[in-house]
C-alpha cells in the first residue's frame, strides 16, 4: 500500500509528536510542522521525516508554509491542524489580531484554505484539534480581537469553539468535493501546553495535578482514530468528537448561520 502523506502542525511536542511517531512507525509519510526549530528538527530527525518551522503568530509565515507544502507535496492525504495554545494576557500579533484567536483559528484557517485545491484533489481528511474548553467560549463577530471583556479562559475557549465552527462549515462548503473533516477534544494531556504563557493553567501542568493527566500517547488516540478511520463508517464528517465518540459542544457550535458568517469574516481577516 502506498504511504499516505500526513501533515501535522504542532508536531514538535505533545499529542502532535505522539501521533507523528505512531504514523511513521506504521509506514506513513509524515510531515512535521512546529514553531521551535530545535524541537521540530529533533522529532523529524527521529522519524526520518520532512519538517517545516512556522510561527502561527505571523500569517506571512503561514502563507509561506502553504506555498512550501503545495510545492513539495502534490498530494496531501491528511492535514492535522493541531497547533494551538493559551496565551495569558491579551496581546496582538504582528498582523494585528488577538494572539490566542490567530494561533488557534486564523492560522489553521489560512493554511487549510491555502491548500484547498490540493486537499480536494487528494480527497483529504482535515482534522482539527479543539478542546472541551470550547464550552466557555463566546464568539462575537463584532469583537474578534477581544477588545471588550477579555479573559484568558474565554479567549482560549473561543479559539477552540472557532475550530468546531470551522470544521462544520468546511464540511458544508467542501464536503461534496471530497474533503472530510472532524474536530476533537484530546482530553487533559500531560504536555508543555501553557508553559510559555502567563495563564494560571501553566501551574497545573507543573504541579501534582500533572500525574492525573493523560500521556501524549493517550491524548493522541482520537486523533489517530480519525486519521485511520473511514468517514461515513467510523465517524461523521463535520462533527466534534471525544474518546472516539460524538461529543456535545458549545451551543454556538451548532449555529449554521454563525458558521457561514464566521468563515466569511475569517477569510477577510487573513487576506494579505
């Protein structure tokens, strides 16, 4: 069987690296994308995989990544949008967007739409890492930079809610072109998540609570299940999952009109 080409962002650590290792061991062609040059290079060398270093806080770098992927891989079977994080204080990126929103949503949105013709031609799966934190998100189309009522948790929750809305609208717009898509919650995973932020969550990842968290391998389970499963048989395109099962999301995640408007607004925000 010909190996699939599987691009995983946020693959220099955590569940992204764990999934990359599992897929590479199974003989797949894994492409590792990460922000840290040293860590990304290390994982890629371990797996004998191609790699690209990209900071999602800079949309110019995301455009370059999309161009590099298009140039090097005429076929992409799976795009796993796994990069993300929680930032802490409200800060703006070089593009003028609130950092949490850009890194968790706008950057993967730009990467995916920048690869759309390749993904459609490949009948690709697009898998988006969300979180149960979507439950305390609140998407306001008129305040996507969180100028009003900002909080660390709400910003992160809104970013993860955005992942689910993006997933459902991606299915609606491109499902008939062969693209299948799903979002998932990996669970609370023992990783370096939030380590570089000023969020209070960073303390949980360094304290005794750490021992009760999932390993990166356990957190990658649903991601691997979605990548290796068959849409329409094992899972439903456009849906949100946890522990290999359909999961309940924020009420806004089921608002089809919001999803359409949010897609259009996102497209405007990433236009160079």
